[in-house]
């Protein structure tokens, strides 16, 4: 999972920087901006958060075209790569950034580029786009040819030193992408909340659509034949900002509804409902409202430590241990329903349960707003290995035992899809992958 942004207009590099700050929750590993300077792109980027990776004072106010990226790696090695990628095609440079996973990148690299050894899907996407740019001479047609051969989830932005800007979403619309077009500018961002934060009116780019701008003229055009809609349900569960709109639904509202529906199938008596901050808060709110039980904060999250789920695996364990402090007076002697958005690896759930019990909680009833995660995601969320999933091949009772809670309840897939209220990819809960990627699932392994 990553965040992408682009801007065509005055002060482009600085606008993209601001958009990336608004998308920071989508990736903490690295960040980069490529901006047009004369007849080439200059890349400012590095590792860490946006303000660490990009020296904002070095971004010029004069440039009129830029693309940017925040990285949460789901393909390629951890901690050694960042985007945008810059590719040269006969003297024209392309700057490319994308969010998602290309599941057939190895076979596509072999068939289109004649390359046998590739280990990063972003590189393959940029190289194939450049390959077709050489034939077509414009980004829109190059993107259409690229879409014919690549399978997976992708929301992408690209720009050229000829002044073109492109944004595109895959035929299933798995990852979000929104844009804003106004007087003398075009802006693109992974999430609507980023554009809104900058005071821009936005629209979501449809699945299988592209936005193409050259000079001051922009148009929305077909990218590829549309497939059935499969927006990632995990964007609603965890990943997107609660104030974003994805496929017409406010993320916060869907999370509250997940909590409400979960409470309806739960007859456990508790004194308080507590969220696992921050991503469990909206579901906990819905759960508490439905139960008529007070919502109480019991954990203090150190926000400077970021989101543990999107860290590289080697850092996750120690991070969870340090991230939460316990508000003891809220915990002692109470029966607590502890609500989180999901349970993926189980490490956060067991650590927090043990913290609350060690701080005097009478009972801890762990509640997951989504069903057990039983299949890997190959479409842009970093759990590609089945062995990482705590729920894989285990009963709820066995998982409860690992977590150490008094009881454990998961939401049902019916409740989750009802809360979201539109067709969506649910493959990590059901193992049924979107039709265009199904046959490549085993090809994509990190
Ligand atoms: S498998 Fe799960 S996380 Fe991956 S795209 Fe589908 S719903 Fe999202």
C-alpha cells in the first residue's frame, strides 16, 4: 500500500509535498517527489516520513509539474527503494509513481521487455509504460497498451518532460484515486481527504478510467474494458483515512456501521467499550452506541511512533510494545469490550490484551470489526504470506487462547459487506480474488 499524488500548475512540487503529508498514513518507509526542471525531472526523496525524506526547502516554487509517492512496501525489498521512478525514452523522461501490486509482473517483463530477472513490480510497470510510450508518443495511449498486459491492482500517476500528466485506475478499481481540475491546474491524490485538506473540490476517478492532461487541456477517457467493481474492503476497514470517500462511501460511516452490526451479534455483558486506537475507534463508537455502554479510552497511543501494521516486519514487535500506554484508572476492575478494526497477525491484539490484564482489567473481551483474515493479499496490503496470518487454519478458540482474551468475537462477512454497502474485494476474508487477477495469485509471492 502506498500513497500517490501529482499536480500540474503553479508551485507543483510544493503542492505535491502538501498532498503527501496528507497521505502519510499510507506509507512510512520512504517518500519522493519528481518535479520538472527544464527538460528533465529532479528527484527529491529518501527514507522515512515525508518531512525526513524530502527537504521541502529545496523544492522550487516555480515548477509546474510534479508527481510524488509515499511508500509502504508490498513488493520489492524493504527499506532500499523509493518512487517516483524516472525512465528515459529517446530523450523524453517519464516520472511514474503507483499504488498497488502488479501480480503478473514477472511474466509481463519476460513477454514485453524480454527481461528474465526482475524483483520489483513498480519498475516493470514504469518500464512497460515507457516501452509503449516509445511506440505511441503520448501517455494516454501508452497507458492503454500497458493496461492490456498488466494484471493486478493499480492506481498510478505519471508525467513527462513534454508536460503531460496521467492518472489511471485498474479495471476493477481496487485502489482509490481522486482528482481535482480547476482554473489552470489539475491535482491527483490517492484519497479525497488529501485534496479536501488543500481546499480543492474533487471527484473520484472511475475504475478503468484515465485522466490525461496536456498543457491546460484535461480529459477523462477509458483506460481498458471495465471489470466488475472490486474496491479493496480493507481500505474501509483500516487503511484509508476516516474522512475520505471511497467509491462514494464515507470511510468513517462504514466503520461505525461495522461496529453497530458486530454489537448486534454479541450478547456479552461489559462495563465499558474501548477502542484500539486509532483505527478501531470508529467501529468501537458504533459498537458502544448499539450496546448503550460507555465508550472509554483505555490506551494512550504514542502517535509519534506511527502505524505498526505498515512497518517492515522486523520492526513490528518492538514497536507494538512501546506504542501504547495504559490509562489505569479507566481499566482497573472493569469488564472491557476491546474493539479493533481487524486481527491480522495477532501480535497487537495479544500485546494489548496482556497490557490491560496486567493493569487490573477484570475481563478483556476482544472484538474484531472484520472477519478472520485467512488468505494473503496480493493486491497491495502487506500480508502476502499465509503463514503470517494468525487465523489461518485455527479455530476462534485457538486464536482467543493466543491473544489471551476472555472471549473473542469476529464480525461476519455478511455484516462487513452490509456495512460497506457496495460490491468489494473481500479476498483476504473469503479467498475469492477479483476475476482478472485470480490466475496470477500464486505467481505473486514476495
Ligand atoms: S485481498 Fe483483502 S486487502 Fe487485498 S485487495 Fe482484497 S480486500 Fe483488500
